[in-house]
C-alpha cells in the first residue's frame, strides 16, 4: 500500500460520551429488485430495526459486483437521489447532466437522511482505462454515493470528508451534505444475518472480549494509528495485545474472545482466519488494512472473511486507496471510546470520500450501549455465556487501574471461577498468582485448565500454546511437552501443526528433553513437503 500527501487535518472533537440513537425515520434501506438476496436482506434488517416499509427504496440495477460509470450514475445514484427527493428527504437542485456518463451536478440545499443502508447492491464503480494515481476514477459505490452533494467531488480521485475527526455524533452530515452510506453484504444471506444479529445481541449484553492489534512495521503512519488504538483500548480496560512483529498473529499467540481485531498487512487471510471454525467474539469490530481487502466482497478477501467469522462491523477497500485514503484506525477506537455508533465511527475515521472504502455492517450498531458495570451485574445475576469471563477480566483491569491491590484483584477474579466458562479467567489467575509468588494457587488454576480440552476450539488454540509456554517457564517442561502432543490432536490445520512442531522442538532444545517420536515424524513430513514444493517451484521457473 502506498502513501500520499495528507489532506489538511479537519477535526471537531468532543470528549463527551454520546449514545443518542439515530432517528429511524431518517434511515433509508436500498434494495435491488433484481436480487432475491438483496430484497431478503432489506426485509430482515427493516424488521430487526423497526424501519418502516416506506423507507425502503427499491431500484433496478444489474445484480453484479461492478458497474460502469454510466450504470452507476443512471441506474443507482440517480434513482436513489430521486427516490429520496420524492419522499422529502433530500432537497437539491440538479444543475446539469454530463452527456457521456449521466453524472448530475447539484446545488445542495438540505437532507434529512441519517443513513442509506445498501443491501447487497453492486459495490464497485469500474475505472476508466489509463487513469492512475490520484486521477483514478474507479471507486467504491458507497464512498462515491456518500460524496454526491459535496461541491469538490469529481469522478476523478477523492475529496475531503468534512466529518473526519468529528467525534460529537451530532448532525454535521446534514449540514455538509454528506450521505452516510453503510452496507449489508457478504457471500450469503446467512453471513449478513449473523452480522445483524450479532450487533443486536451485543446491544443487549455489551461488547465483551479482548482487543488484538497486529502491527506490520511497513509504514510508520499505519503503526502509529494502531498504537493509538491500543492506547484507547487499554484506557477502556480491555485486555489489549499488540503484536510488534511484521508477521501476522499466528497459532502460538492467543486470539480468543476477539471483540476488536485491527491489523495489517497481508494480501489474504492467514493462520486463524483460515481455520474453518474460527470465530470472533459476538458483535466484533474488525479491520485488516489491505488495499484490495473488499475487491471481491462476495467470494474472498479480508473483509468477507471477517464477516464470516462473525464481525458485526468490517472495513475494507475495493481498489488501491493509498494509506491516507483508508480508515484511520486510531480514530475508529477513539470514536467508539466516545460512545458513537458504528455509522458515526465510520465517517469520523475516514479522511476522504468518493474513493475506495466500504464499511459493512449495521450503522445503527452501538457496541458500548451496555457498560461494564451492567455486564458484571448480569454475571452476578447468573446470566452467563462463554464471553462473560471477559467482562470479569476487564473489571480486574479497571480495579488495577483504579489503584486496587493485586491480591484484591485476584480475589475478585477467584469469586467467578466455576460460575461460567472460565478458561481465560483461569489462565489470568495462574499467571497473576505466579507473578505474586504464590506458586500453590498458580499451579491450582493452571492444573484445572490443563485438565480440559479447551484448545479444540479454533479460537482457543493459542491459549493452549501460551499455557504450554507458561508451564515451561515454571519448571514444568514435561507437562508443556505433553500439552504440545495434545495440541497435535486438536483438529488444528497443517499450519497449526507446524507451529506445534517448532514450539516442541524449541522446548526440547531449551530444557534438554528428548523430542517425542510424533514430533520427529511430523518434522520429517514437513521438511519433505517443503523440499518437494521448492523443487516444483524451481521447475516452473525453468519452464
């Protein structure tokens, strides 16, 4: 991904927390008459959010991912504006129409549109031949539509987003004429339904889990954004893991309970995200920064994969946006930290419009509507599930930040052992008691965890690796090796088994243990496979 000269910084920052829900009468849902999936998504979303039937805009547009410029202007943008004007939601005077493309010019007066929600509509505008760089005229349908009334918008290149950095959650979009566009999309109706349902569920229970930040060491600006996001997440008391290596999170690292995943830079999903049964936490917010992450939104790529894994909001780009034309990751967390909804966050965190970004998910989603205290109250009332333990862990972090003694924090966590699925909590107690010098209690909680097969869940296998490392560091190398052998049988993919073999061999070398026969056999198999692959690759090059 390339960088370009940053547009002048525009920010209207409010430190207040705002949970004012958007007026449903201003939410317009756009469906394609030519797509059964589009119509089904529109019906489901309207029912889920209580949006009136008269707010559904049906247009007739080709059921394809990409439209020509003429198709976009005449079959999608024009009909949507006309439908909104007919309903009294938009007041704008058309001052001319380009004869070649059908693109209209407007004098904007006002609009009363909270959001346009596009349901499985085309998502790309086809570029013209020969246009490159900042004159490129290919675009995301969503971003192009959002900029319809901005005076500086042309088909070529991006224009400034006047909502960038605005964390107030107020009606600035109506003042500036920005049409806030969101998208419900994916490879199937079930994927879209899962995203909508996840958002609704979290608004009842609260967003629970951990935050994972995956830096790349590729460009300083992107890593600075990620550092800023991590700082905000920690200030919100989330367990926050920052991977400083250029490589992605792999199986030797935890990725359980991922309520927020923000990372870069890989062309395609890897490691956990290639595991069929891997899942993010309910209602997760997810982004993998890659130029073409949403270029094939219904078949492959990062944005789709994040949705398949259960993200309620996922970000992406349909063409090359250049780094400063992508979502500012630090602003995403900053906006959520101020209580904004998913749609408000999307527009507060993107510097340009009329460009390449898409944001998939319900714009009305408010992941922090239920606060931490209310989450703990539900746990105390016996309303628990697999994510409840992360609310306990977050409260433990808050107690430490507020100056509580570590012993009191551990005692608080102990009260919840056995009252819910508690694998992550047990590991936290084992490590905390070890750090405090209480080997007895540390061993007690590690042994309970060791007695379980929790790591057979794809999202929990990294906890198995970290438990093995913890055991080895606490003079229990034999138990660690036995755990690695169990991980081989966990159902993990070939990539995961490679990680097991590497870790087991490193443990044996470090602690003077014999390498188990099964580990040796796998190591030989992988070495042969690598040699065969290298041979085939070299043969292809010679041809």
